[in-house]
C-alpha cells in the first residue's frame, strides 16, 4: 500500500525548543523551508490556523510558488470564512499550485479559542456546521449552474463560482477523536486525521471512522492520517539522550501551564493523549508520550524515538494497520525535515516498494 507524508509549514526560524520573539513572516526562510519539504519528498504541508496567527491561505499561495511536489493543506475553521468565499479561495489556490490544493476542516476543540473570533457554538453545533460547510464547498466546486442553499447555518441564493479546481474537486480532510468527529469525518472526509496514539487505540479509532462511513452509505472510506513528532539519532542511546534534552526544553518553556491558563484541556484528542501518557511513557515499538504531558497535549505531541530504522519500522506498523498518510514534524523544524527526508522517508518507501515487488 502506498503511503504519503505530511509535514507542517513554518514562516520564521522560531521553534518550540528555541522560541524567538518574532511572530512575523520571514519570506526568505519560508521559501527555503518550502523547498526543503519538496526536496525531502514530502507530499503535503499543513498550513495551521490560530486566532492570533498568520493567514494560511496567503502562506499556502507562497508555498505553492516555491515548490513543485508538495501539496499545501490549508487548515480552515468554518467560523472564520463564509463557505462560498472559502470554496473560491481554495479553487484559486488549486489553480495557482497546478492542482495541488487540499483543505483540513477544523471544527474547533477549545471553546475559549473559538470565542476569540466570535464563535459561540457548542461542540456538537460546530461539527454540525462543518458538515453543512463541506457539502457547500463540494457543491460550489461541482455546480455548473447557479444554485440556492437554505440550511441551518448558511443561506444564500443564485450563487455560482467561475473558478473551479483543476480536477473538479479538492481533497477534504476532517480530524478529531470524538463521536461527532467520527460521524462527520466518516460520512464526508476524503481524509481523516488522528494524533499519534498506541496501535490498539489507533485501530479502535479507525474502526469507528470506518463504521460511520458505512452507516452514511459510503462505498469507500476516508484515508487515515496519523501524526507523530519523531526524534532520531544514529544510535538508540543517542536518540534517547536527544529525546530527554527535547523534553527538558519543552518542560522549561511552560507550555502545559499555558494550556491550563487557557481554560484547560477541552479537546478530546488532547485528553486521550494525556490519559495514554499517564498509563506509561513508552508504548509499542517507539511511541513516547512525555512530550504530550510537557505541552499539555496541545496539538500533535507524541514522539517516535530511535534510530531512523526504528522510527521507520514504527511508522510501518501504522501503515500495516491501515494508515495511508503519515504526518511527521520535529522540534528543530528545518533541520528535522532535512533529516527525515534523508533517513526516514526513504526507508519507509523502500520497504513498501520491496513488499510490492515481492507480492
């Protein structure tokens, strides 16, 4: 089975281990980082969204002009952009990137963060809105005639877009770890994103998503995306020494305290990671959880620790489970991306190619 790799984009040289005061965009760094992902062999790069951060659409357009392979994956909160406007913006990005655009729908896991931009729906409502939003996106991309829409969250008349995705549609990713997320993502997602949990728990979540796809009457099912923060070194001993240096720096940055000050852990996925971390530090072949505890599990935060061979084998465990996309990003952003491209991605791809030849 083929596997695709996802990274994340960064706009300056600030990292979680060495945060700087800079919050602005460094165009030269952004161009260098984007080219690094292309050269490393990544297939997608996530353009994340935060209420105080840069606009992912603008950065995605810039990334598309410095790359030939990597697909900009725009994180989009439905409360921030009307769906007809988003559909046109994504189609524009798709044409600028020669058909490489993708979108990740974020329903919202933190009530305080959503309220910063005026969103006061409860969680169930946010997922219900996301479902209506995705339906509208796809209808805008596919409709050859003007159409009306009258739904619970959106209503408009006689709309038609003159700009379309080059392939007729754009891949839509949905993520989460709650029943609402499984239901909406299972029914509507081309891709479903999960954070890095142990194999048994990941299998349970995949089964829940696939069951919702079946209940929705789908004859296909979403491709599963799993996210990790690999920490690699030439030997196991050096990798674990590096892992503990990373952990010490993360603990010193006080990220977990910041999460508590921001209303605590509300996201179900974050709660799951913290519960798993409380059960033990090391799971399966190489999944290490103290990094989740140190950061309050804000976002993807579990690590894979070991030599490139160990980490590649751990990734293949998830591929064997059914994951088709693997997101990996490190703590030393650009240097880790280079190392993954040199030492991890080739091992995974070579093993899969070898299996295919043998079959």
